[in-house]
C-alpha cells in the first residue's frame, strides 16, 4: 500500500499546488483516468472528468482559489486493492463567486476512493462534504 499511497499523495500535492503541466501528472495519473465527483454544495450533479478535464478543473481552481491544502487523516487499503483516503481540505477564495466572496475560507471533508493500474491512478471517486458557507 505504501507505494500506492505515495502516488496518491503526489497527486494531491500537485492538485493543491494547482499545477497544470500535464507532464507533472504523467507519473501519477493513468492516461485513461476517470475522476468522478459526487454531488455536493458546489456541484449539484455528478461530475466525470478525464485526464484533460482534471487539468482543466485545476486550471479553473487557479483563478478561484488561494492556498488550497489537503490534510490526510486516514488511508485504508480494501481487499480489492482500492485505497480509501479521508482528508480535510481548505482554501481561501481568490475571487467573488456568486454568494461567496474573496477572502472567504472554504473547507470540506473529503472521502476519496482510488483505484490504481500500472502504478498510476485509473479511477478516483470523490465524496465532498463542505462546511456551510
């Protein structure tokens, strides 16, 4: 599990750095990756993202967020090889977005399920529970 958890940690570090260079993700994301984000306070419907769409989502985050950070709380390897990660995430809004204002803090508990293939993330399912804002 340690090797897979390192891959996941590297991916989360790139994400929180708001890195958008595709080459930086080649070691952690499988070319056929699918990221599924289940409905939450920010996205009312299921979001499905490919490799390119993951990077586009991070690119959008660069315009909206300052200092995003994941604090890993637990990780567990399931019998099928998937890894479940619980993390606390927080960031500061860099711009006004609807009722949310610049400087406002966003925070959420994340539960993420990762599947890896060839040492890289092939599937990620994310369940976000945002603090009220």
